[in-house]
C-alpha cells in the first residue's frame, strides 16, 4: 500500500466512533507530543484525546490530498462534514520508529454561507 493511502486510512480510522474506543490504537496513531488546534479554538493534546468520554461524531471525510514533506513527513488535507457543520482539516504525519504517527492536526470551520 502506498504512503498516501495509508495516511488517508489512518485519518478515517481516527474519526471512526468505534475505533476511538480503542485507547491502545489511539496511542499508536498519535505522537507523544501530538497537538490539535480544534475548530473550537481549543488546543487538544494526546492526553486530552485519551481521556475524552462521550460520543464522537460520525464525520464524512472527502477531498483528500497528501503532500509528502520529505521521506518521513507528510501533510494530509481534507474536508470533514456532519449535518450542519463542515470543516477543512489538515494533519502533519511523521514516521517514527518505522510507523506513521500524527504530530499535529488543525480543524477550521467552513462558514455555512460558503
């Protein structure tokens, strides 16, 4: 499988509500110093993700693009949608110890009039 498809699959796995219950898998996919700039404006860390409770929205993901930033880094961009809420997303993935991990994630709300 090529790197681009692998990273797209990981992105889809991370927003899958049932996959989010697998704490060990989340630990594998997120780098120790992971940080997210959420659409709420909050900064979210790996520890925050791991202790989060409650339902995770079932986002529909589309319009993926993957840009390699070197042999061990990539930028993944896409659109995430749930009814009444759309956002542009971007993630920086790095290859650490022979596996890809998300280092940074950004979510920006798309205004409803766009």
